[in-house]
C-alpha cells in the first residue's frame, strides 16, 4: 500500500522521510523523524502509529535502531500485519515486513538509508528507490524526492498513488514538512510543492523558529 525511504546525511546529520501511498493523507501516519534522534516509518496493512510514539523516545535515549525495532515488534500482537523501518541517530537501520502484508513487499537496509514498501507493483520499486537516492546529487530533500519519483516510475503502489509526503529535520528551527493529502499524481505534486518551499522568506521563517538547541530563538 505504501513505499517509503528514510535517509540521513552523514555530513550534516539531517534526517528525513519521503513516502507515497494509494490511500489518503500518508503524511499524517507514516513519516516521523527528529534531528539527532532518528526516524520511524510505520506502515502496512494495519499501520501502528504507536511505533512512532514509543520508538522515537527510545531512540532519543540512545537505543540502537535494531534494539528499538525488536522491542516494538515484540510487544505488538499485530506484528504480522505491520511494516516498520527505523533509523537511529548514527544512521544504523532496521526493518520489519510482516508476512500478512500483501505482495510485492519488503525492505532494503543500508547505512544511512532504508527503503520499505508493500502492495507494490514489483520488488523493483525498492531497488529503484535505493539506486536513485545513491545516484542523486543535492541536499537531502532533493535526494529523497528523487528516490520517491524513481519508486513511482518503477510502478509504485500497485493500486496507484493518491498521497505523498516529505519530512526533513536539519536541526535548525522547524523541520520541512510537506504533504499532498490527495492528488491524481501526488509525487509530482509533492515535487512542485517542494520547489515552492524553497522561497527564501519561507525558509528563513522555518530557521528562526525555536528548537531544542535554541528554545528562545525568534
């Protein structure tokens, strides 16, 4: 039902998630990340939003991606219907694809990168996403979008996509959080939205918002 990438820029520490799906408002449920903490993408036949609510605090305490994933899966009786991707602050990754999710399904793990999907047109979707991310130059958001576009071009969600989202936390001010909750071509719409988000006034606004490093910024 969903194809997703989590990635981290090892130079800046920026971390982000890009995702698309054949149902509404994917940005409300699937992507979760925090700078210098990690990321959780929770999806599947029955998405467990508790994975993010419980997983991010564990990552913030310094637990590894693999440890957090094992703990979350162990306590979930519906684990066979879930898909979960986790990245810790150091770029270590871990993935789970429950057997009751519909084919094609799976995940690919690498350092600073993990892709996952289910109800895909084919397994080539994930390989195309990983390859596009690796081959693309630019900042983290550009590379995540390139991966999402490659996944869509390779077949994406077998039902077709209708929502997409991009979430990138670079550790200064507010995260870039862009969502297309419904569109006939949401990945293309998300790319257009990202171009509009490059407006300097908007980027300056995001950077001056308070964060954990400077809670009094204005």
